[in-house]
C-alpha cells in the first residue's frame, strides 16, 4: 500500500497544533501530499472567499494566517502543505471533501462535545468516523514522541488484514502488538445459566472463545511484514481495550472498521466511541480507503 494524500482537519489553535504535528510527522517520510482543511461555519456554504472586502473573505484570510502561524511554530514552512478553506457545517463538509478527494488518511482532534446538538447528533469527529469515507487518525494528546508502539485491536470479523496493511504502510518502523478482547456476552451467559449451564461448562465455553481468538491473532500475525507480538484480553471489549491503552509504552491504538451496516453509517460503534472518549493514547480508525 502506498499512501500519497493526507488531510489534516483543523479548527482552533493552539488546540490543533498536535494535529498538524502528527500530520507532518506522517506525511514527510512517506512523501505524501499534505492538505490542511479548515471549515468556517457560515450559513452560506457557497461563500466567496476571493473577495477580501467581504466578511467571508476576511474570515478566510484570518484562518489561513492562523494555520500558517501554526506551521511556523512547528518548524515547518507554509509551502509544506496545501491550505484549503471551506464554508459550511464542518462535519458534512469534511465528508463531502473526503468523498470527492479520497484521501489515504484524515488526521483530526478528538473534539469534546459541548453544544446540545453535538451531544445529540455527535461531534465532527463522530460524524466523520461514522461516515467511513477514509481512515481517520484521532489525536487525543500532545506529542511527546513519534509513534513507536502500536496496538492493533481486532474482533475477528472486522477486516483486520486491511487494518494491518494500513498500519504497516503508515508506520513501518513501529512495533506492533495484536490484541483481541473476548467475553461471553452478558445476555448469553444469563440465558445459559437459566437453562442450567454449570460453571464448568461456562469456563469451557470461555476457553473455546479464547482459543478462537488466539487462532485469529496467529493467522493475522502470519500476514504481517515484520515481527509482531499478540495477546488475548478477556472481559468487556471496550473496558479491556481502554485499559490496554494505559500502558506506558503504548502510543497508538488501531481498530478495524467492523462490518458495514446502515446503523454504522449513522453512529459509530460502542467500542469505537468508548475508545475515542477514554483511550489514553491516539486512536486510528482503519476504514478502508476509497478508490480514486
């Protein structure tokens, strides 16, 4: 896989300095084109930014100046990236741009939902993740070092080989740890107990689930270009994966896209949402990139 086009979606500074830094860090060694996108929330999504005498024109100039200043703070030249200023609703506009341009990766911040509409409908990040128009790197914390230790989480049915290919193309020098969290679903366990299943049978069923996960991870590891380590985590998947991100050497958690469905187009899954909210590291949502 060759990655040639990376987007950095930014809104405010200095909050989005880390987004730009990560995008530059990834794009530069890959020789990928970096496009920085800023969407101005204006009622007229067809606003003409070319006329500097208008409020829209002045807003575009101010946004471009803030982005240029952020690049300079990070030691980068303004010419190192294309700057694209758009108007409209941030979430919808970013989805439209990604469907049009088909980037290999979008880098953005984990937004905190504060407005009532965002709490009900999801933040810009939630919307882009749910739309599944491109792989998305969600930056959750300031940069202390390059990505060196990546956890790739799979559930055995989420097209993990494609996620593995993306991670290896994006971070060829990072060490990779494959994890799968399994549990007996609470409703299933309750039903098993109600029909008289004893603890020995429950333990045997749990062991069978763990063995299947071990086989999945072994098969996935065999497809890796480099050496990997792997582990099965037992318990609620969201809780187990969040706990795994709190290990000191973990820099990034990568997760597969899951199976496509109408519901997933409207809302991101509960495990992904929990990771975006509670993970102690950045999160890479490995949606399959669209063909150009």
